[in-house]
C-alpha cells in the first residue's frame, strides 16, 4: 500500500526518506544512504559516541559527589542530542554543557504541526496558511520548524564548503551515490535528509532510553539481573575504556536485550498513525474485513503491542522474561518499533548502538535511586507523534565501588 498525503505535512524541504510517497525515489534514496547507516559505518563512529558518553559520565559523577537530586530525563535528552550532533552534523549541539536540549522542544513543535496539518483538508493550502495563523501557539510551531530548517541548511552548507573529510552521516549524504545509477544528492535533497536525521534521530532515541531506564531502575530485581549478566558475559572495562564496544552486545546479553525489547513493546515511542492507502481496485481483505479501494488504513503500535491475545492479560506489566521463553519466535514479528519491510527505519543501527552502549555503561558504573514514584506505580507517556515520559525522572546516584 502506498503512503498518503499525510506525509506531505512533514516535508520541510523536499520529500525525504520518511515522508516521500514516490516508491521509485524512495528505493533510490535508500540505496544512496544504506552504506552510511550500515552497522560497519556506525561502529566507525564509536569514538565520537564515546566522547559524549564521557561527558555524560562526568556529569553523573558530579551529581553523585554532591548527592543532589537531578532529572535523568533531561540529562539523557541532552546527551542523545549531542551524540546526534557529533555523528550526523560534525559538531555537538553542546546541550550537555548548556543543560538544555532546546532543539528537542523545537522537534516536538515540528511533529505537532505536521500531525495537525496532515489531518487537515486541502493540505497544500493549509500548509501555506498556517504561516499567517492568528493563533499564537500555531505561529510558535511554524517558527520552530523554520529554526530547525535553518540549522540543518547551515550544517549542510558548512559541510559542503569545508575541506575536512571527517566521516559522519552528513558526509555520507554529500558523497552518497546510487549503486545502480551513480546519481548523487542535490543540496536540497541533502537538506531534506539532514532534517529527517535531526527530527527522527534524537527525540525517539532519548525517549526510548529514558523509558527503558525508568523500568529498569523501578524494578530492582530486573536491574540486578542486567548488572549480573553484564558482569558475567562482558570483560570488565579497563582504565582507558569509556564504554563497552557495541560489537556483539546484542548477542552477548540476552536478558538485557529482553529488557530492551520489552521496553519497545510496553512503551512504543513512535505513536503517530502511519497511514497507507488501499490501492487495489477491488479493495483489500485485512483480517476479516473487506476494505474498499482508496481507504486510508494504519496500525497503532500501542494497540498491537498491548493486544492481550498476543501478549497475555499481563500486557501492561514490564516482564522481560516473556522474550526468553518458547513463545518468543512466534511473538517477535508483532514487535515493530522500527517498522518493517522496505520502509523500515534506516537509523535502527545508530539507535540500538546508543541504547545498548549507554545502558550497559551506566548500570555497570552507577547505582540509581528513583526519588519520585507515581501514585499508581505506572509511567505516563505523552506524545506529539513521538512519545516521551511525562514529567521529570528525578534520581539520586552513587558510584559503584
């Protein structure tokens, strides 16, 4: 099924890998970008990622030395944003230094604006009219998108003009070629993909990592199992090591990976409807329903990941062991945090690298004590298209001996 006009609302420059509806263009763009997002390429970025992990560790050690309560959610958001800056744009955004991930707020505004416009009739006209909206909050959303576009285009122009060949994702866009046609990207197309990297690469990973840490730190028995597995299955970090290498982490830590999968399931951060249009003239059969030609349909990640017929009556419980039993294989294809098929998220390798390196390094070096626990014992998630934990994640921390 093809994508609908809903995705046009997300276009800041030209249609990009996420929002493009032309399947031929999408296939070419995927071929152009595949190498830059491959696992081998992401592993080459580890020194850049480790540099930001070092800053994160120093900040957390400072909190440990004073005993002060701090917001782990904000700390993680700043950290992930700076990793994206290093890996994608040749420069950190210095969010960890400033203590403010202002770009995250702008990304939220862009997503909300896109979701609102995407559901409007006469979308092309609506997209133009919102620029002159008399509604203050709508003008704020438009301003945020404009600022993000400016930041991306400046980074792209600097990369094109710079003589440095430093390898990062932006460099991979500049040098990308279609293996079949040899076609390169225009500057406007590079702007489009850079914008997509900024929007999709920071907020979703930060939200996922924060939710994962919340579940692990609020379940001491689960946290103890993760720590024990890391200690048993990985060599200890040496003095010169900043973080664990990503190589073989996914296959070496089955229980830790079960926690990651369970977090993807119970709190999927990508919550917006990804509409598709039935393009078969005779319609389509979806389950037991006959869906007419031209109908827009979508899957709700949250509904799928909480279907009791698949996950059981305890679907609202964070239980990593459900991924270690004999039923895992039959359930795995119902877990779609990065989507599936040829439209699967191309940033999956970078996201998993950030999540696994950060989780294993933090839990092996620190003891985290959540300070504020909700009255229900449940986490609340808010979403403007990509979800995040509602409120603060206040913690105390101590350094392990």
